[in-house]
C-alpha cells in the first residue's frame, strides 16, 4: 500500500485500484495480453528485500498495531495484484 503525504495509508485509492485490476482480469482479451508479459518481480534482484516490502508488509503492519498473534484468530482477505 502506498502512503500519502501525511504518511497515512490511502486505503480507498488502493481498494479502487485493486477492484479495477480484478475487473480487467475478467476480460479474456486483457488477461491474454497480461499473461504474455513478464512478471514485474522477475526483474527484481534482491529477493529478501522484495519479500520484505511486498509479501510481509501486511503482516508487519498487523503486528505493529496488534502485537503478538498468539491466541488470536486471523482471517485473510486477499486481492490479486497485477
């Protein structure tokens, strides 16, 4: 997620962007075109840094605000990132 100038997450913008991307992937023509292109992560050379920034950013945010997850229930709502 991107932060705005005040450092806050712009959740409404991110949500709208993800919904639009998912809608586009529902189009067969767009999906074929997108699948022919290389994945954006293939050009990234530092895998650990990539995972820290993209794969674990959400978990780090949860841990920052809730503390340890021991004894808590976790529900994931995933969005496809194009």
